[in-house]
C-alpha cells in the first residue's frame, strides 16, 4: 500500500489491521500456523468443471526447469510473435496448469534497452502449441531512435527530484544515474529515462519514487511509488503455533518449513535487518506491546499463514513461486504509524504505531502486503492509474482471503478492512468491500476518471466486484457481520462463493493480467479465467460478468444495457482549430431529469482528427464543474469514438452541458461530430 500523508493514509485504508496482543506458545522446529486444517481446501476439484485449468503445484526445481526451457527458446518465440530484429525476450515467470498448459510471462528489450510496458504472456498447450498471447501494449515496437541529447540524464534527474519533493521527500539526489529505457505503457514507444529517488517520505516511510521522463523533450510521462504500505494499529490473534529453529542453545524465529522466513528486530532502526529474534525458550511474547517478541511472533504468524494460503489453496510455493521466503522486520523507526512491502529487499516491515504502543504486525497486514510481492512477481501491475487500483485491490482481495483461510476465532474472516482498529476515531472500518464509498473516498463503480484517484481509492470497484462475485448484492449477514451491497445498474447479482471468486482472480492475475491492465482488461481476464475453469456460459462466468456490470464495467451476461436511460444528443459539427487555438464546445440542453446527474453519467464523444493524442477533452456541467475526460498524450491514433463514464452525482442534471475540446499539439486539425449524454 502506497504511503500517503497521515490523514490520507488512514482514510485510504491501506489494509490495516491492528497488530495483536498475542501470547504465543511455540513448538521447536516447524509447526503449522494454520489452526484449522479444514480451512485449507478453498477450491476442491469437484467444484471446477475443468480441473485441468487449476494451477499446478510446482516445486521450486520444476518451476526453475520451466523457466530455463522457456529462456532457451526466446529467439524462436520472438520470431513466432513477429517481433523485430532489435527486440529480445526475457522470461519473467512461468505458471503451469494441471493439464500441462503453460503461461510464460516475458519482458522485452529493444536494442538492449529495457522496455517498460512491453511485457506479454504466451499461453501454450501441453503439446507446446501457442494458444494465445496477451500483451501490455499492442503497439508495434519499431523505429525508435535510441540516441538522446547529452543533457537528457541530468534533466531527467532534475525532473524526478522535483516530483519527489512535491510528494514530500527530502532527498537531494537520485539513488543512481537515470536508466535509459523504452517507455511503451502509453501506447506509442518512446525513448525515455527512469529515475529512482530514495530517502524518506514525509511520514518516515522509505521512498522509492520512479519517474519516467521523455528523453528528448524532458516531459514527465509517469511516476509511481515503489514502496507499498499500510496504516493501522495492533490486532489480537490469540494463541497460535509458529515455525521456529534451534541454533545452539537458543531458539530463533526462523521458519525453515516455509522457505526460511526470518523475523528480525530493528529495535527502532530504519535500515538493515537488525537482529534475528533469538531466545533461550520457545515461547514468544507475552501479549503485551512492551515485550519486543510479541510483535515478532505476530509478524511470523502472519507470514506463516500467508505462505500456507498461497501454497495450500493456490499451489504457489512462496511469494515468487520459487520456494524462497521473504523476511519480516519489526519495530521500525520511532512511533512509525505504517507498514510496508519493499520488493527490492523482498521484505515486510512494520512500525510500532502511535507512541510506539501499537505495532502494526498483524495477519491482515501480512496477507495484504505480501500479496504486493505476488503481484510484482506475476502481472507487475504498475502502481498508478487504473492498474495501480487493481494492484491495491489484489492485495485487499488476497489479504481478505488469507483472513478467512486462517479461520482464527479471535479474528473471523470478513469483508471489512481494519474493522478491529479505531483509526478513524469513530469505530468504523477503514474499507468496506460491499460498498467501498462508505470510507468517504473509494469509488463504488468505475467511471472514466477513476484512475486519477489515489490507488487506495481507485481499488474500490475491484474490491466491490470481489464482494459481489463472492456473496451477491443486497442486504445479508455473513459470519455475523451485516452487509448491504448496491449495484450501479440497479440489478441484482448472485454470488458464486469466495473460494471460486478468489481462485478466478488469482488465475487472471497470474495468466491474463499484465503491467498496464485496466478495469476493462481485468473484466476480460477474469471472464477468460472463469471460462477456462468452469466452462463457457456457466453460472460462474455469468456471475463474474454480472458483478463487473454491477460496478459499471461492461454489459450483463445477457448482453446489452439493461437500463438504456434518457439520451440528449448534439450532432452539430464543431471545427477544432489547430494548436495554439482556443478551446471549442459542443452543447446539449438537458431537461426533465429529476435531481442530480447519476454517478455513472455516460458521455459519448465522436471526433474526426488525425492525431487524437493532441486533444484535451472536458465535460462541463451546467454549474461550471469540469470533468476531465482525456488529457493530451502521445497517442497517434486517428479519430475518436468513445463513451466516457463520469461521476456527476454532485451536480444538478438539468441545464446546458458542454463538451470542451482543445488541440494541444500543432499540425493536426479535426471536428466534433457527435456529443451525447445518457442519463
């Protein structure tokens, strides 16, 4: 979870469960952190129409063999895919299904430069025939000059430092020289530089801000935070069993049965690993925060249950799938009210909370944060825009699934994030998966500007999808907790159960999603995964489809739009002058609509133009409120025919609405041909 300013971080609700006051009795050697073995089987084969589509449980050596085999044939694969002579493939990961189907994830280079946003997945049958290919970008990677102005690296560093300072960092230099890359995430491949700024953020969280700048113009193309964090208090998990080791006469928090996961005490330091927890007895902590080992035991328990969930339910051996554990560090900093996953050290870190009284070591934090590591090792969802929201939602979905899997009576599973802590001061949870907007900032449903929200808020539609797919819509009680989940189209959704929903999401994450997947791509990926597991036209596929429609992503399984709405349209042609000309508008008068506009107002736009990336497009409400539909970009596509969804529920419906268009780039002209609003 991304670190944010204090109030924002709390409200954005990074999975925050309060670290528990916990008395831990531990046995020597490795023991199962799972108190109830019956909770292990989330998706037994009998529930799946096509068991062969389930993930195969690979040993680390089997996975390594698959990766080596794929790497040995990258040249042939590149030729098969029609890649250019300057392009080469590097194997990032291989996932195998039980029927022998493999899903090989590749990264690309171009003339030796890394290509960000150029990743792709090749799906092959057991007979090694290519079945399908999923690309982060469909653009052709060709004709990119790899020479840059001599001052480009210095300009990139300066731009990155400005971005870091604007985000609260006090760093005065980049971690290293900018890395020359090809940036492909925006569609048109562009020579660029990636600069990473370290230091600390304003709340003490380590900083790892990645800034992408155009090598020729110096313009900032994208930025994202590499440290993914959470905020919260302690969470009581009761007495549990941990995996430990004996070294000489002492016991250590070294879980050799789960990849060698180690838990370290930073003792309020902010770097390194501190010291491995070690003591003469094998009983850790006394349930009081004053005992340093209590937080250590809590972190070790969370890591153990997370490991077991991925292995026993999803067949994944460790975060990267290679059988190697991450490690945990507790007692970070002084009164640090946060916790974070850092993929560069492959580790989890927990602060001690306000006044060092409430360590953030908890099952929920472990499940959420370590799932960021799974995402990094698989789809690599970029931590900004809609892909960033899906990244956060993946951790919420998997963190919630870990909590249910633990079957711990001291912390029963639920769809409320941070429900045990009073971080808001009024007893409310941080997040509500059944209705995300109840936290005051998250989106219940998709709209065209949702990617502009902080990633913790833009995760809302996917969290909502998971709840609806699992439990269905409307009022109900699950595990003693009352929920009431609405739908954006007003139609009901019938759930298929959490076990199936989490399996479908995981299969989509590991075999369908890529670094630039947006909400439309997540819908397509989960429907494809459900189809492979349960069959086309199955109740599961229909439920997945309907749950997406219920959060305003795509149509219902029956096809079409069940609520066509009232349409107001202008077909008056409006010429768009070339840059630096003024903005022009097309208008429609809305009458007879009661109250405010809907949260899913549809704005249909048709524009003839030779380079739509030049266009900045806004929807202007009758009261002057402006909604940005599209920023100018490097998209060289000709002509625009697109429907945007806008949350306009704060403004009155009736009055004159305007489509405002301005050409921001020279040498191309066009015309607004159609502007339509659907209420």
